């Protein structure tokens, strides 16, 4: 069994008093009263049955026994301080494993990783792109970016952004064809579909066009593939705000028409509640939110230009 140790506050009071040779100045450093420091030191002397200081004419003089003990206490406090600093550095740096979908990784995250590495060189970021929702209790993952409604019991969930669904295409596709009939002109272009051809029919009904013939164009099973096909000029695609933001801001995509429809589901930053305040997790979450906020500002700045005309 470990022997009983003196109270840490008493040891801190003794070390500070010995260093300053004054209870008063030790009290100022420790943000307590002079009486509190004196009481702690006296209690320590009583517990140890050793006189640590002589009080002579308002002077504090450390005894020989006190000097010997001071070396031990100072070394111990220095070791505690150094160990605490190393622990905090590990919490704010080191490996951070992030899980996200292949679409989010390819169309949003990968373009920005250089920015994060420059700003936070102490964090070794590992990205795992997967379609399944990770089990934080069983998998070595610190944080995830999930698409959904934000309802994951037991997890801390912070919304990355709100989203809308709009029609996008390459700038060249619009420059090569004339538009005169508003959103109905979509039907004059090749359509690129995600998963099934119901996506375009649902979107067109949402913007007021019923019974449109959308039974043409390729059907792809990944949102990132749909967006890349639109960038390559293969037709008009439907894209969510988050996944299309990088390409819209950089002019690889434009909004084909100003109409859009709101989406109930979006991307969320999730992690176990117990680790939500961990420095490296908070750092990455704050960075994600800042990047998403910057996207929104840039998209808004394009209102009225030829690049983007959001509703």
C-alpha cells in the first residue's frame, strides 16, 4: 500500500514560501491569504513532525531539514507539471481518426486537408472513407461526419450546414445552348440521375413542374460521380449544397437555374459525448464549421453573377 502523502496544497504552500522566503508573497502567487499559507505550512510541519521554517523578526528562514525536503518537493512538483503538459499536448495533438462517407471525403474534405495541416501541424489526421456508420465503442475512430437528421442517441452531434438541392452543370454546357423558357428548359438538356430516375421528377414537382418526362440520361450510384459527370459536361445534375460548394466556388460548376428545394437531412459532426470537449476533437470540429461557414459566405458573394444565382 502506498504511504499516505501530505496534501498537495500544503506542499505547494511550502514550496512557494521557501522560494519567496515570505508567506505574504507566497500567498499573492497562490491567490490565497497570508494566513492560509501559514496555516498550510504549520499543518505540514505538524504532520511531518519536522520544523521547516524558523520565524525570526518577520523573516522566514528555512531550516536544514526544510532545504532537504524542498529539493524533494520541488522535483516532484516539476515532474507533475511536466507530465501534465505532456498529457495536455497528447490531448490536443497526436493522431485524430475521422470517419466519413466517400462522397463527403471526395467532394468536400480532400480539397481542404492542406489548409488543416498547415494550421494544425501537431495533429496527425487519418481519414477513413466508409459507407457504414462507425461504432465508436468498438472502432478506433475519434470523430465522424454523417449525413442524416442528427438524431444519434448517445452521441454529440453538431450540424455542419443547412442544405438545398439545385441543378448544376458545367459553364460550357450553358454557353453552348440557349435558355429561354426558365426551369422548363432543363428538359432540353441531358439529365444525370442519382440511384434512380425518380430524383429529377421529385425535384421538378418541387419547383412547380408536373408530369415531366425525365426518363433519359445515365443513372449513377454515387453523388460524387454525379457531380463529376456534370463537371465534365455530360448533362445537368442535382447536387446538395455541401457536396457542390467547392466546384461552384471555383467555377467548375454553375447553377443551371435559380430554383432549388430545401433538404431535411444534412451533414453532422458526431463523436461520443464523453470526448466532445477533447482539444484535438474540438479543434477539428471548429475547423470544419469554419470551412463550411466560409463556403456559405463565398456562395452568397456569387449572387447576381453568372456563376451562381441561388433562390
